């Protein structure tokens, strides 16, 4: 019986020490590294489309804001129509949007596979170095 109690106590002690160590590691933050409410987290972007306006059947302008803790560097975009036709510009070098910054993005499509159709929703996916952001937009008919 004493052997069983010792095993249980030893197992409980080892488990408590391991748990405390894991919690300490999760709460560790290198000196001077903070980002928002989560100390030690890597910089990240969080883009939000504030507004958009269609300039033509092949061009729309997006006004975006970055509410993340780091700079958003935009590197590509993809546009799709309701029939799942897609236009992509994977070599586009968009602007870098600083933390709490704003930018205007001109999104062009070539008009060969489709054009922006009034009254129909179109998907736009913006690719940044640290994430992707999708949205649906629709020209007014």
C-alpha cells in the first residue's frame, strides 16, 4: 500500500512540475517583444476593406486598413466571377500597409475571361506575406 501511495504522489508531483514548466514557457516573452494583448507573438497583419468603388468593367479600387500589429506587404491578388472564372496577378507587388495604416489598391482584370458584372458578386483574394484575405464585392446595377 505504501508503494502505491508513493507512486501516486511521485506521479502527481512530476505532473505538477511539468505543467508549471509548460505554463512558464507559454508565458515567456523575450525582453521588449510585445504585440497587442499577446506578449511575444510574431508581428501579423489584419486587413479590412473599408470601402470599394468600381472604376470600370475591368478595374475596382479597394480602400483597406491594417489593424494588425505589423506591416502588411501585399504580393498577389485573385479575382473570381459568379461562374468561378478566375483572373490572377500572382506577380503583383502591392503596397506595404503599416500598422494602423490605410492604402488604396487598384485591382485590374484583363477582361478576357470575364468583366465585373453589375448586380453580381465577385470574389477578391488579396495575398500578403503573412496571410490571405478574401472578400466579396458587387457592382451596383
